[in-house]
């Protein structure tokens, strides 16, 4: 019985570490440069992975000096991003 309890304890520690590690890293799309006052960020979305042609959507936001956001069209998995000072 002691052997099973030991293995369960190790499994619980490994599982807890995995949950904490995973919970600490948001998905790439969710990561934002929050807190970068004086910067404007632009995402331009495209229909294909080539990231060329006519954009199908866009999102601009920034902290200049207060937060603003403007978007149009469709957000896709294919985008180019840029950052510039306000």
C-alpha cells in the first residue's frame, strides 16, 4: 500500500507542476504588450499564410497616454504586427 501512495504523491506533484506551468503562460494570441505606455500596436490580418495581397482585417491599439482600440474586418491566424511610439 505504501508503494501506491508514494507513486500517487509523485503523480500529484508532477500534475500540479504541469498545471501551474501551463496556467502561467497565456496563449500567443492572448499575450499583449500591456503596460507599454506611449506605444501603438498594429496587427494586419491576411487570408493566407503568405501574408500578402489585400488585408482582410486589422486591429490597432495602444497606450497614448490612455488605452484605445480600433478594429475592422476579420481576424485570422495569418497576420503581421508592428509597434511604434505614439
